[in-house]
C-alpha cells in the first residue's frame, strides 16, 4: 500500500491551523507554526486559494478559511443529518397533506433533493432523491434564495431560465417574491416549474436561525391552491409545522 502524501498532510495541518483562534494568520506565522519554509507554505496556500478553501485579506495579507471549505463543513449536516432528523416528520406531512414531500438543500446553484416521500396513493411515482431542481422556479428553491442574500446575488447575475409561461425570469420580480417569502415564512409556486403542478415549502433552521434546508409538498395545482393560485391555508399550516418540527430536531438538545 502507498504511504501518506506529505503535501496533503501539510495542507490539512494548515487548514486546522486556520480554524483556530482568530481565524486570521499571516504567511510567516503559518510557516513557523508548521515548521515549513515560507516558499513551501506559500505554495500550499496558493493552491488552497485556487480551490477556494482559503481566502486572503487584501488589506492585511492574512489568510483565513474560504467559503468553499465552510460549505463543505455544513454539507454533512445538510445531506445526512438533515435527512435522518426529518424522515419521521416528512412521512407525517405526506400522510396528513396527501401530497408528495421533498426536503432540499442548496448545492452548486440548484436544489438538491435529499429526501423524498411518495404521496399516499396508488399512482405511479418516481423516487426523486438526488434530483437537482431550479432555485428560482420551485418553492424549495425560493426558500433557500430568500434567506441567503449571497446565493440570490449569484443567481441574479445569470439569466433565469424560463421553464413554463409562468416562470419568473426577471430578477426584480423574483426579489419582490423573496421579500414576501421572508415576511410570511413560507414560499409557493404554481406552474412555474411544471405545467399543472404547484409546490409549497418552508425553511428548516439550525440553532441561531440559519436556514440549512427546506421541506415542502408538491402536487396538482387544484389540490394545492385555491383562488388566485394561493396555497390552501391548511396546507400552509401543515408545511410550516413540519418545518418547525424538523428545526427543533436539529436543536442542541438532540
């Protein structure tokens, strides 16, 4: 068996160092702490910068952990613990609402479905775990956009894809809709993703209020919505209660 790769060990040690204390360290400090020549330390830091695991403050020259690494740090919770903690509540929501349930998180500019519960009937259905859904045209995606200004800024820089005649493709209109999501605490869409289909979702939070995912239902428009394509109040209540329950499961007591 091949032995350990020294450069990877050094990079790992460097990341652990940057995670300590203030989180801001200069090149000389990093090199000294790890017993490395400055040139070697600088080469590793430049590589870590290139993959966005490390960032450099242009005013001070100091280094800190990058956004990509921080995202990796939360991905275990998002994809694994989020799913395991929400399974029972997702099953309950499907049974009470009569609709299929999805739990999603953000990944690479889309919604990754980490859990999917079939609607409780005998019709043909396809398991959607692992599916990637558009952020701007689904209720799950709108929840994630509404509570992540950086993600929305990234999305609005690109052209929003029109999927149906009802898809919102103007950033200003989407921004107004996201403000409504924050005000109400839930998101919905009717025929923006698929003709004849509607969806409704609410945020899942960890302690401190950070939104790490969303849980929602989807189905035929006439079963999800009432007049003016507004979701039925009973369904809104069921989805929000489920989101709150999952959020409590992610609390410190668990």
